[in-house]
C-alpha cells in the first residue's frame, strides 16, 4: 500500500464526502511478483500508470516506478 502524504503548507482538496483526509492510499500491485527489489516500508516512490478501483480503493497494476529516497536505518 502506498500512502500519499500532504506536504507542509499544502491545502487539502475537497471531495464529495467533505475535506480530503491528510493522506490518501493507493494499492500498487506487480503481477507475478511477491517482492520488488528496492521497494520496502519507508521508501519514497514516483509511480506512473493507470489507476483503477479494486475493493473500493484506487489501485495501480504494474506501474513504472522511480525510487526517490530511502529512510536510513540506524
């Protein structure tokens, strides 16, 4: 699951149900893979692909991706 966090100073956008939550979720699925090298919790990604709905959540299948940064483990 990918989380889109709002940056400080970014305004929430209004939706039909009211104000946007402080984050939105996107289910990302790579078909035929259980792991994608370099992608783990805390990694910031840029994804490119078509978004669809799956079980009520937006989902993206086999997107192109770029790893932007990683959290350092101490």
